[in-house]
C-alpha cells in the first residue's frame, strides 16, 4: 500500500478513487510515565515514555486507515493528514485520514 501526503504518486496514474478513509486511536497517560515526565520537566530532556506512546498510537491509526482502504480495493492512500485532540483529562486521540485510490 502506497501512503503519501501528496495529491499524486510520481510515476503512477490514479485510475479509481474510493473516497476518504480514516483511522484513529485514543490513548490515556500512564501514572508511571506521568511521574517520570514530572521529573523531566524539572531537569529537562525528552519524555521518552510519551514519545513511545505517540509512535505506537500513530502506527495503530495508520494501520486502521490502511485496513479500511484495502477493504475498498485501494492500493494507495493520497493526501494523508494527521490530527490530534484531547478527548478527556489525560487522554488524547490520534486521527489520520486520506483518500483511498487505485493506481497503476
């Protein structure tokens, strides 16, 4: 499956358009990560626990979007965008969307 944030794929022709596909996941913070994040706020440095959490969330949302596109018969997703939002205290959503297409 080709995935790109551009409107087209160089060297490929879009032959079918299946419409918008999306994937999302909502994740909550972990108490242990919050304690370490508090210490990092005092001393500085990367919040690795949160970085890992965001990477896992992004991968899961992408996989859900890709699965949806494959079910439609697409072999590519163009114009992909990510969005994040806070849905509750301590919980955030990662949302990804794009246009499912078939290219040759």
